[in-house]
C-alpha cells in the first residue's frame, strides 16, 4: 500500500465541505479508477475514515458540524518528513539541552520514517547543517523555570548578573516573551523593581524562584514597540532617520539586505550609468556608531545629519 497516496487523499477530503466528483479526484491525483478504489477501501475499512459516496455528486467526508477526523498514528508526507529533519537539525543548535530531550521521542520516530523514504541517517545528519556562533549556554533548570512562569503567567524572582559591574542583583519580574536571537536566549519581562520593561539574557540568570503572584501583562503592541527593535544594531528608542547611499559596486548586493522592519529604499537613476541604492531607516540610541563603521568598511555614504554628528564624536 502506498501510504503517501493514502495521506494525500485524506488531506484532500479534510479541507473540502462538499462532495467531489470522481473524475475530479482521478485528474487531481492522476489515478486510475481501480487505484482510487483500492485506496478508498483502505481508508474506510482499515483506517475507519468516514468517506462516503453521494450518488451523482461524488465523494466526501461525512462529518458533523465542527467534527474532525484524523488518521490514527503519526502521518507525514515525504516533503513533511524532510522538513521535520531540517527542524531537528535546527533544534540541535538550540540551548538549553532540555529542548533536545523533549524532542527525543519525536526524533526517534522521525528516524524510522526517514528510513521508509529511503533517506539515510548519514545524509540527513551530515548533508544538512545549521551553523551557530557566539552561543552562550544557559542553565536548563533556569530555562524551564522561566518558560513555566511565562506560560503559566506567574511572576518570577531571579538573581541576575550584571556583567558591566560584575554584580548580582535580585529582581522580581513578570515574563512577557522568550526570544531566540543570534544563538542566544533573551527574556522580555516587566521588572517590578524598575517598574519598566527590561530584556534579560538567560545565560546571566544565576538563580530562579517561582512566585505564585499573577504576572503583569503588557499589551502586545506596546511590547513590540519597546523590545523588538532592541536587538542587534537597532537597540534603544528611535532617535532619528538614517540615510545611507551605497556605491554602484555593492548596491545590488545591499538591496537584498533587510536590516529593519520599517526600512525604506529606492534607486537613483543618473542616465543608467551610475545607479546607486539608497537606504532609509529609523536610528536608535545604539545604532549610530554601527552606521559609522558601515561607512568606513563599505562603499557607503552616511547622509543623515544625526549620524554625521556621531561620526564626529567617534573621531574624537
């Protein structure tokens, strides 16, 4: 029995509310009538699918309102199995180790399915790699406590290492969001000590203690506005607009970069002889120096006055 064919038929009928004529089904899957009958009998008699034939109209899943039928067991198509293999490769790069432990049983089942698709373990483990760098390891128990408080909407007491001062501070926080950014885990949280939103690096959490008080919730839009621009070169509050102009030599390559969610860009056109790429984006408290570095190492002109001012300070 071709199980991928069975799975494809199941998905086909699952998303349709009305009977489908037989000729449409045969054309969709390039089946003969005999092949369809074999697959239909297996679906109905072995897997218990509620596949019915409405004479003169076609085949459909006979389900009540809001009723759902799923195939028994774990079913994936060949493409979905390969996608899962990629996901497992990605999970290997995540910290902490507890993530891999939780996915172990799924990985074992995945290995068996890959074998049935004639994909060797060597190929999917060694031909596909997700590279990581600058990874900072966080303690598994701290990760679990943070995730538990986050999803259960409870406050959490943490001892947090401030690397700038080499001091450990105790904070009571209301976790809002876990973020995995450039191979590091961060926690966006409302700090009750500072009465403000803060971002904590999980690897700097030295101790955690569960508190049964309900976590304070921050509106999603407010959270996004405060923290989603706070990673990488766009950290802190918006301070102005940066305007960069790239030379013809690197314009095509630079035009494919996405540095900021609200960036804008266009092309200059000087008789098609020296077309350049222009880039405009909001600047943040910690991004000016980075733009200055861009101007030095790239064929790039920094045109924003506020960035030029920072460039002067940098030279000092």
